[in-house]
C-alpha cells in the first residue's frame, strides 16, 4: 500500500532466501510514493548517492559488518524508491533483490543475463521524471545533476518543468509526450503527477521584497522589451556581478503570450545544462529563478533614462535598512538570474568597434561558435530557435580574469565534431565566446517539422525566410528558418555597421509589385501572411504593415532572383508576379523593372556599388569558401540551405581543422569541447 508497509512485509521474513522480489507483487498493483518530512530532502536522502564516501569509523569487525549491512539496506531503499514510482512495475520482467549479510554484495540486475539493468530501465521511463519532480531547484542543480550524464539530462528536464509550473504553464510544453499522439494514459498521468509535485516547489521559489534588495543591493539597467527588463546586478551572496531578467507574468498572461515565456524559461534550463557540463559553451547559463510580488525599484536599479542611479560599478556598500524603498503594487514578477556577458549582444558590440567591422578571421571564429550552438540545440533537443540574429547572440570574455589583459596569453577553443577537431585560436583582444539566448520563440517539438507554418514562426519580420513569403500556407516549419537567419548573421558579420535592412533602408517595394503581392497575400493560399501584415490600430481600424513587402523585395535586390523557381508549378503566384513586374521580357514597360535594376546596381551582393556591400563582398571573396557558404545559407529554397553542421564542415571552416603540424604554445590557455568528437 505504501513504502512503510512494503518494508514491514519485507523485514518480516527471517529466511534471507525467502525475501520477496518485485515480481511477486500483483501485476495490476500501482504504488505511489508519498513525501514525508521535508519536501525535497527526504525523497532524495533515500538515494544516498554518496555511499562510496562513507568510511568505517571503527576497526571492530562487528561494526564493519553492520556498516556493510546498512549500505546494502540503502541500496535496497534506492530500489524500492523507484519501484514505488507509478508506471514502473511490469510483470513481463523479473528482478532479484538481496540484502543477505552472509553473501557478497550483489549488483541490482535482471535474472536474465541479456536483460538491461533495472536502473537503466527506470531512468528511461516517465516515472523517473516524476521522482525528480519532488526535488527543489538547488537539489536538481547541485546534487542530482552531478550523479551522471543521464541524471543531468533528466534533472535539466525536471528544472524545465519547474520553470513552466512557476509561471502557470503545463510541463507538457517540453515533455517527450508533447507529440500529437497522446494516447498513452500512463504517461499523461505521470505528467500530471510531476506537475502536482512541482507546484509546491514553484511556490517555494518566491522571495520577499527585502530579501531581493539585500541580495542584490546594486543594479544597472541594461535593456528592455515588451514585457521584460534586463539588469546588471551585484550578487552579495556570491560577491560577483551577474545579469537578471525581470518579467511581468501577469501582463504576459493577459497578452496571451504565457507559453512563450514558459518556453524561454524551460529551454534555457535545458541548454544551460549542456553549457555547464562543458558539452557546448555557446549558451547563456541560467543560474537560478525566483519570483517576487514586486518589480525592481527604479530608484535603485535604474531605468532607460537613468540606467545607473547608484553609479556604474558597485562600491561595496549594501542597502541600509532605512534605505530600502517601499514596494509598489503587488503583481507576479519572475526574476531570472543569468551569467553576465560583459560585451552585450553582438550587434551592439560591432557598432562600438572603430569602422564597425571585424577582421575576417574573427568573423569566422564567431560564425563557427554560432553554428555549433544551433547544431547542438537541434541535435540534442530538436530545437528550432526561429529568431536567429546577432541581437540574440551575446559575447562573453574567454579571458582569465586573474590575468591582466596586457600580459594575457592567447586563448584556444577546441571543438570536436565528428572526426575533426576545430581549433579557434584568439588573441586576448578578440577572445570572445558567442552565446545564444532569448528562446521565447523556440520550439522543441520535432513532430512539427514539415507542418505548415503558423504565426509563431513570424518573429523578426525583416528576417522572414523568402520561402514563407513565396509559398504562403504551403511553406513548412523546420530548421530552414534558423539556417536562413544564420546566413543573415554571416552577412551582418562581414558588412558590419548594421543588419541588412538598415543598409537597404532606402530600398522599398515598388508599387506594381506591391499591388500584386497584396492581392496574392490576401487570398486563401497565403492567409497566414495576411494575418501577420494586417492588424487593428487604437481606433479599431485595420492597418497594413509594409514590412513583409519590403523584406521580400530587398532579398531579391540583395541576393538576386533565383534561377531555379522551386515549386513554381504548384505554388507559382508570387513567381509570376516577380516575372511580370521586375524581369524582362514580361516586365518590359513596367516602371518597377527600372527601379529594380537601379536598386541592384547599388545593393546587389554580387556587384553592387554601395561601399558597405562592396567591402563585404571583397572580404568574403578573400576567404576560401566564404561566399559559397553564405549563398548556400540564404538560398530561397529551404531544401538547398546549408545546415549548421554543413557550416561546420564547410570549406570555409577547413582552415580551423587541427592537424599534426599544430604546435601548441605553452602559454596558451586551451579550452576543449569534444563531446561531439567520434
């Protein structure tokens, strides 16, 4: 009936050979694990993962035997803890347990020699996630995730579920059970159990107003968005700087975007786990999450017009009790603690550089890291980011803070991918680690690949892939969106100054082409685009956004009209509009054709005269394989685009491959990430 009665029944048998096994229980028996005492500690204490560290304190043989017996009992408890979890018992498998003190310790194993270990079976089932849902954020981060790689993966998912529940979302948002086929009733039940167990933990994450201000006595305002503000703060407990993102959960829920927030929190936990374990350093690490009923005080933490009310650096003086400001109105605010990326986002970083351009080798190093982050996220979690741009990549210093910059040696990042090791050697002034962030638009569901696009894939409209605008409802979800975004990032790195839409700011869609697009995009075959471009203003009147018109036209100017018109027979409306207004002979006499020719003469990547475009072209053509890779990434046909793994294995990246001729400098600081090396 419960854990206690199970132990009572077990210990009542005097003959060790008569100790019962799990297989003796009736096949329909369902055991539930109930927490006693502390919410998380009691469940985890039964695991005794530190058994190997227990040492005998007495030389007495009797005491040693007692200790051995106690250790075996703890092993038995580990087994019963998992056996008690719902969904574990299956009559088709027979397991044997033994704690006989007269025999050597026996490993927990199946009776059949070719069977898997029960522990492996348990970790593969949904019950294991239900067990981990009893643990707190600290226990998951600092204890459970350290047991093994498999435990770290499961702990990351449990943390993701905790983040989802903390803002009122369902754990199914990142669960493996999120596929369309949810017929497995037991898995659904386990998910509900996990949510129920996690809810008290989410509530325990709330901090009092005074605790927040005492822990973070100093802050600088960094940036803000629709529902989010980001601060640089001093963490008094850790004596270090970090970043905190504050979100108004109530406002987000009222806007209908709660799942986006939940996805960002959950995905950040999954990817933070990968970064902490040295698999891929290219994700911003989330250090913790808590809630508070009050927003940060602008008088202490700053705001856009006064970013640093208490100075640009922390002076070591905490807030005095009398100086703690009165809290504002009560609401629901989520505080997300993250590692601080000192150089901010990559777009702003480039703007601050003299001449606003990076050296070609620095561009290659950064592009490699960006591609590696997208590859790992896709490979491990099936993640599609859907908003890849330099604004969403942050730069952290790779330098050792204990060494002065003037005397700092070079830094080498070694990435193992397949049969190659890629070596990114960086001088101290350019030693940066690119980190992907902002996962609010991300999708983990692999079953969505190939499905028609929805409004959720239209994020930064200027970066909308051209196949979406050409095919409309017939365009498909998938990694192609991220690949095209990575291509625009590569172009941005080599042009510098700003993203393509700022360079082509004066280029607008000509009238005749725009009129034809309007007619097509308002038809049933492209109604997803119609939903994006039309909105109601404050007076309730329907207003048209011109962004998508200009976006498609600018891509045609910048990259040219593709010679291969993919899917033109079945979905050729937009192709025919291009031919009729922009290209001879059908466009002869149309004024739009002259506008198109003039715009291409200035801004075409192949031969445009604009100084920024010409400089980027020269830099790209000066590196073997660079232009070829860029054109592959920005292909209008999503089936032809290079994937992140293609980028890594491209001719452009071959110069980074480590060979036997490489001579290491003894002073170099080397950091290796070889989990993907075969």
